[in-house]
C-alpha cells in the first residue's frame, strides 16, 4: 500500500530533550515536506526537500532540523524542544516537483506535547 | 504579504449543496488545490484547478477564476461523513504551497 509513515503518533517529552520524528514514504517521491498544524493557523511548512541531500527552510524552521540522506526518509529533529513546539506535525510527499497538480500524500500525524 | 482567505465555518443540512469559497493573494499563481481533513486525521487531496473553470469529481466540484483570484469547492448531496475541515492551497512563485486556515463544515441531519 502506498503510504507515508510517521512515528511516533503521540509523544510527550520534556523541555530540552532531543527528539526525532521519523517519516518514510514508499512511493519513490522526490518531494517531501514537514508541516505543523495549530488551531486556527492551518498548515505551516517547517522544511521541505526537493530530492536527496536537498533541503530548504519553510515558513517556520526555527528550532527544527531535517536531513534527506535517502529518498524515502525525511526525519524531523528537535534538538532542544520547547513548549511552543507543542503541535500536530505532518509529513507529506509528492510524486513530482510540482506537488500542487498531483497532490500531497500525508502521514497520519504526530501529536507532540512538550512540558 | 501572501494570504488565502476562506470562511472559518460553514453549516449545511444533509442532502443539500454547500459552497466553500477561497480568495487568494500570492506572489505568482500556479494552481489552486483543495484538501479534506477529518478531526484527528491527515489531510487528503481532493482536487486541483490550474486553469479557469469547473473540475468535477463525483459529488465534489472545484472552480477557479484567476482574474478574480477566487475559487470555490462545491459539495453536493451532502452526507454526514463530509463533516470535516476543508483547506484551499495555492502554489506560489517560490514553488511552495500557501495554505488557507481551513473551513470547518458542519452538517446537520
């Protein structure tokens, strides 16, 4: 089944403790992206990647890191999480470099709480 | 700045027709998309309009007028399972998607 797999689904952590949210897709998509979703703010892009070893900042990159060493994986790293990073996170991928025409496939989401 | 405006909430009756509007102001325009998201779930791609006019997919249709910087999603024969949030998104000149804040569709029996 074609899908984007995120782990974990739920995570509660403490301020300052490094964490990684994994994202993997099995569709051979070039384009991958991370979003956070907060009530009333819609989806805000954190980082995106057009292909292996190519990453770029989105609208809200502060406090996050990413890497794209393999085509299928795009982990999101929070080096020192803070409570304002409490949010619902989505990973998404797309078949081509023109994601809008083909649409994104989203992972199931990771609900992160930083206390 | 870049922005997409859509109503925060729309209420309709089961079996009826509802229209969700989206107006945009972006640096460049390369198409309008619509996504559906149920509570607690992931957004799913519904439709794409690159040119002016109406695109139909079953009970859902999407319309675009580039001269008016405006589009809408039309849902017909509403079912309770259509209760969800609907997001419009525009690709801008930087090749990225700009998202609206979403419209919560409430369907009453």
